[in-house]
C-alpha cells in the first residue's frame, strides 16, 4: 500500500502542499483531482522523491519509502522526460534494463507494449518524429516497461485519442487486477468517474474531499427532479422546497422541511406527475461543490 501522511511542501513563503494525507491500497485505482496549482504534481513528485518532503512522510507497505522502493514504481511525470532523438524501441529497452531486465526480456516487453499502443511499425523511428499523442503513448509504455509495483501517473490521458484512452483504461485496470496501487491525476472528470475506485480532491494544496464515488455522492446534498403536466410555478411557493432550476414542466429542487410524500401529494392534487426522482451528483458537480 502507498501512503501519503501529512505531506507538506513549501516554495519560499508559499505552502504548495499543506498537510495532505491519503492512501492508495493495492488494486485500487485512485483519481487525483484538482485545478491548476492545487498541489497534485508537487505531491506526486514528493512521493517519487523528485522533490524533498518538508514535513510528513511517504510510506510503502507501512514503512518509510526507500530509493529502492521508488525504483520499483512506474512514474509518468507531468513534463515528459524521454529522449526526442533516440529511436522509440531503443530507449524503452534502455529504461527496462535500468530497472534490471535482461536485454532479451526488455526488447520483448518493449515490442509488446508498442504493439499494444499501435506503434509497432514506428519502433525504429525517433521519438521526435511521432505526433504528440503517439509520444504520449510511448511515455506510458516507459512507465510500465518494468512491471511496476505501483503506478504514479501525472495526466496520463492528456493528448490521447479515444482509441488510446481505451487502451490506457484497459492497461490500468489490468494492473489494478494484479493488486498494483494506481494513482493518477486527470482533468477529465467523466473519465475519472467511470474508471476510479476512489478519489482524492485537492484545492489550494489541501485535501478537501476523498473517498469512493458512491461515498462522495452520498455525502452531497440530495436533489430531486419533479416533472409535472402543466404549470410548475407553484413548486417554488410550496413550503419546505428550495427550487434550484426550472425548465418548463421540470423542476430541480432540494427539500428543506418537507417530505417527498407531501410534495408528491400536492403535485398529484394539481394534475399528473410524470416523474419524481432522486438526483445524485456527478463527480464534476461534487468537484465544483467542494472546491468552491
């Protein structure tokens, strides 16, 4: 298990990461979410030892993380770090051998990953000759080339086309199925909602919410959608109802002192009711609420 415990990082007088704590259990896909400058990249760099930790600790399986532990992690930095003038296959083999793979197994593994990302025919090409999206695929291959014990990925879906996104999702799910802890940041909240087992949401260097998507939804205020036949203007005047949005016969509302039964009874007394349903927030809505 990977654990960030009360991490703090300062840049001069600015506290960029302020008492950040979370865990990434084995086999759990954890989405790291926050706006620009929220502290995600800085936290990931501290986990990987790229930046010093000013306070707190990073733990791996309950013990302080070591340099040897970190060498077993797969890391994809925000600023891509491959060699633009080196052939794609050669540098993947080189990176795998740095992690202890034999030449033959490194070449076989690199070739498999390139085929998986539809780059088998570009293996001998220099990285700089590839499109930005394909360079991103090579960077992903580099992160997993040595069968990592944990995955730390900073915006891995950035610049990928839908086919590559699907391949990446499949790859991450495979590692999770092998009990590998996976932490990745992304601004694509719909993808995070679909893919992640748990979320950690940062704002201004602090964790403002964390938990599974169902738990986060359950902690949000419950909204209801009422759809009636005819005029819905009466709903705003009904005691104990707070109207959030009205569009024709559809009203989005919260209950503040009345029950769904009382509201439904009143609506039926005024005509037909097409729908009265609970509306749980999306990850995007949760994010906006907790970071406002």
